[in-house]
């Protein structure tokens, strides 16, 4: 059975900000339990798993930046908790366009975690 397990979350995002807060698209801290951050992360892992022979689960998120482009640095472990030796470090970019309701995994790059 596939399930999610979020162990450690660190997040930042670049949302539209006014001049007093910095440049538009500049990364800024967001709550680690932000619904949109978690939704983007779950989507990225689901899309990644659709292409793999083995299901992975979300273990941690390191960062999210750039407005509606969520750049996720995640640690993925096998879905069976007793078999976490095959962890992957992945960088996903999830592009969301809220005005038309679309979401896409636009980039993915994974390597074994050492």
C-alpha cells in the first residue's frame, strides 16, 4: 500500500510581493504545512511514481521558490518503511497556472542519496 510520510519540512516560496518586501519572484519563507506547498510536493511524487517500477514516498522537502513554479528539493524513500535504504534526492519543478487550473511536473532530476 502506498502512503505519504513527511518527516522534515523546510519551505520558502516566491509569491507576488510589494516593493517593501523585495523583488517579485524572490524567495521568502512560507509555513512548512502550507497547503499549496504540500499539494505541489504530492503531485510531483505522484507523477514521478507513475514512471517508476517502485513506489516512493515523500520524506522531506527542503525548499520551494519562484511564484507558481514550485522548485522542490525532496528526499524520497521506498513506500515500505522498512526498506528506506534506496533513498533518492530529487529536484522537481511543478508549474501551476491557477487561472486555468493546470499543473505540470516540468522538470525532474533524481540521484541516489548518499
